[in-house]
C-alpha cells in the first residue's frame, strides 16, 4: 500500500468515526428555518420570532414591530442579510420571497367606548338612563388598539358633567398584566338626553286622522319636547287639531279623538227626558268628537239646536222639562198630511197612549 492510499483510508476512517459518534450521542444541531408568518405582541421583532432553531441569538431584536393590530411584510433577502450581520448563517429560506409580520393588539370598538362613557354619565347632573343619552365627542370616535397585555376592564376614575352646557369629561383606566402602570383613556364632548318621538312623515291638514304610514319614530332631545310627547301607539287613529308639517314631532296637545260627527253630515238627534226617548233626523252644522257640543239643524222643524256628541252620528239634546208638550214643541212634529221621516218615540210610563207620526 502506497502513502496516498494510506492517507485516504485514514481520512475515511476518521469521517466514519466522527459521524458515528455524533449519531450515537444525539448532538446533531438543527438547521435554522425561516418562518413565513410571524406574530409578535411587543414593539420589537426578534431573531427568534423570524426563524426556528435560532439558539442563543433568538433574543436579539432586529426590527421594530408594525403598528398595533396591523401587518407588515419583510423581503426575505433583507432578513437574511440582517441575520448574517448577527452571525446567523445557514438559514433555510426555502422559496420564501417575503415574511409577514403581524402585531397583536386588543381592540376597543368605538361603539363599546361610547357605551362605557354613557354608563359613566348615567343619572349624573339630571341625565337619565345610559340608553337614552346621545353623545357627541370632541374628536371623531374611532376604534382604539391597545397592547394585548392591557387585559383589564374600562374603569372610570374621573367623571365630570356640566348640566348647564352639557359638557362631559371622562377618564378610564385599563390594567396591564405586565406592568403596574395602567393605560389611561380620556374622552370629552357633549351629552344630551333623548326620548322616542312620533314624527310626521308628511304634511297633514287640520282634522286629518293619523295612520301608521304617516309616522316614523325618532329620538329627539328631551329638553326640546318637554313632557307632552305623543308616542306612536297613542297617535295612530287620532285626529290632529291643526295643520302640521312633515318632520314635526307630535305632541299630545296636537291630538284629539276622531270626530264622530262631521259638518254637513246627517245625524240622529236624540231627545231624552224622564220617561221619554225620541229620535229624529238632523244635519250637523259643526264637527265634533265625543263630548263636544255642536249645532244641529232639525230637518223637521228647520230650527237649529245644540247638543252633545255621544256616538258616531249621534247627538243628544237635553230637554229642560219632561212635559210631552215641551217635547212636541221642541221637535215640531209635522201634520199627518205632510211627508216626514219616521220618528220613533218610546214612553217608559204605564200610560197606554203612544205618539206616532207617519
């Protein structure tokens, strides 16, 4: 065996021995591998976030994290260059062209913030329930993103409200599980109490009846409406006293019960006294609802009388004395040879006499 063959044999033996020792001892070092998607919870991106099997270099910070709750992309070549600068080599990048880095965050939605502010102001300075408060913030209210370590609830630590100007100033604290100093959030603006109001969807004329399609329900400032606000259920089927415009909230004073008697309508006049009940036709000269006093033309006597509306198309005439002669004079019953509408007369006494016109 020549010298060259001896050297080659010795080298091969050394390689086999080293490989066998490493395999038997289990001391094989895993190759670092680049991650395609990375999530971080802090302000910095470390080598250990970007690659697997980073070893002792894993805690080295090499990038600033994206904004809270956002995602950024890093070109693979740039990342490998930075890693080599920190003596991290032999990284398996596969076919990755870029790495996605997402910064975790706790998001407080704007609607939840508004609800918390309303709850803090509830029943302060004359305000009502939180659900009835309308808030306007000095700055446009948007979602707020916090570090995920801010796990505490929104606790109000300062609540001020000026009822004269409707101004509020509310500060919250949110506990942080990593540090002792809590996060503070401050909100300022104006608050007013609102109530539901039935608002007209169209113009309505005097004496019109309100239908369901005529109304929409809106929240309006309580101070503007006062305590005379009409609800939708109460307004439907009622009659308006005056002309009203679209967009105008209805008040109880604007509404009356619907007319049971219309002007120029043929109605039934009812004469009632002790022991006597008489009906006759008339023509209403006024419109009126139940309990209203209206003028009616007696179609038989052509005289105008006044009476109280007691039902649809019915007007009651009070007779001062129960004497039949007075009733006959009041109604001016026609002679037998004249054509007239039938009149019904009922007597409640024991007399067998009955008065009837034909």
